[in-house]
């Protein structure tokens, strides 16, 4: 006979085993993006509409390159987790697996392309 109450069963991770961890990661990345996004928009705004030389001088500054890279990585990871959660809620069967794999692959592909483009501009 198990003497676990409903509360004891609910503490921690939830039914899927990762609910609490997922919620905290989304909360932390959202808080980080709330700080990073305005800084990135400010940096990007200075480079927008200027020539390659001006964009190179802006993004070759270490702080601007780091803020851009971290915003790109955190933003796309946040996108991946949110899209995966939506897919898990609304799809089932093999379509769910294919859609999750596609979202993860798209996220990693966009991260790689963004970091490559940043490296090409900054270096």
C-alpha cells in the first residue's frame, strides 16, 4: 500500500517528468530576453540602413557582438521550447514527432546561420 498523498505526487516535475524544469527555463529565458532584446534593438538600430563598413565597425565591438550572439541563442532556444510545447499540446502520433524534430532542426539551423553571419560581419 502506498501512502503518497496527491500533494506528494504533484511536487517536483509533474506528470511528464519535466514540467517544472521546462517552466523555469522558459521563465528565465523570458526574463533574459526582456533585458537582451532592447539592448539588441538599440545595437541593430544603429547598424540598420548603414553601409557594410559602419555595420562592421558596430558589430566588431566585443560588447555588441556578445549581446547579438547571446540574444540570438537565447531567443531561438526560447522559440524552440515554446514551439515544442505547442506541438505537444495540439499534435499526436507520428506528426508530433516529425514536427518536433523539424522545429529543433530549424532552431539549430537558424542559430548556426545567425552566428556565422555575425562572425562574417564582425571579423
